[in-house]
C-alpha cells in the first residue's frame, strides 16, 4: 500500500514536473510568438506607412497627371476651336468670293443676253432694212429700166451716133446710173462770153433747139462731148454736158 502511495506521489511529482516543463516551454513559445507578432506589427506598420506614402505619392502624381491632362485637353480644345474658327472664316471668305464671282458672271451673262437680244433686234431691223433696200433697189432698178426704155438715141451734128438723151433730171439720173459717161449739169444766164461747165467753156448758139445734142471734140480725142439744153427761159438756160469716162486719143 505504501509502495503504491510512493509510486503515486512519484508519478504526481513527475507529472507536476512535466506540467511545469510544458508550461515553461509554452511560456517561451508564447514570448517568441509575441516577439514575432511585435516584429510583424512593426514591419507591417513600416510597410503600411511606406505603402501609404507610396499611395499618397502616387495619388499626388495621378492628380498632377490629371491636372496636366485637363490642361492639355483644354489647350487642345482651344487650339481645335481656334483652328475650326479659322477654317470657318476661310470657308466664309471662299463662299463670299464664289458668290461675288457668281454675281459677276450672272451680271455678265445678263449683259451678254441683253446685248444678244439687242443684237438680234438690230439684226432684225437690219434684215428689215436690207429687205426694204432690196425692195427699193428692185423698184429703183425697175423704174430705171423703165425710164431708160423711154430714152431715145439720136445722131449729133458731127454725124456721130449719140447716146441716149435725157430731157429732165429724172432721165439724167437714170443715165448716171448706167455709168457709161460723165454728166455735168449747168444753169447759165444768157451772156455773150463763154461760161465754164466742168472742164470746158460753153457759148450758146441760137440755132439749136432743146434736147438736141451738140457734139464737139477736144484736142486729139476720138469720142465727142455732147451738150444738151433741156430748158430755155428768158434769162436762164439749163441742161447738161456728157463726157466720155475714158478719153481715147487719135493717132
């Protein structure tokens, strides 16, 4: 019985020893853990502070970058608006110049159309005038032919066949229109001295009747001049001198 008690006491002491030893080891482990935790806290605090500083620095840089980006965006907007305003001003200028050119061209076209209309009107008037002139020419030609048909040829006092004889101004105009000879009209007062008619001097004779050709030659000419008296009044004699256009000389 005593042996059991001793053994129980010994076991109890050994257990107490084991418990104490275990407690000491746990205390040591706890202290180590606390020390590690403290170190971790310190490291974490330092890391956290460093991270916070890094975050703050990054935040500051981000804010600065944002402000710079905003400024750049604002300047870009200003530049873009300025460029757009310049383009709009240039476009407006070009449009104004084009409008001025269109207006000028429209004015010129209007003037050209007006001139063309005026020209067409004038052409129509000229065409009408030409038609009238043609009609007048045709009528004049017909009248001329009719007048010439009534003229008569006669033989002059030189024995040379005379051309057609005009008895009035209308018939003389018809002879001029033929263009075969030159005609010079005269109105002479009665006088005893010769009077100048064209390139000759005329002295009238009493033995000639009206519309009777008086023929005479100049110098060595082969074609005669002709003097015709158409009207005889008390103190005035009128008529004409007919001369060849080209004078042929005698050999």
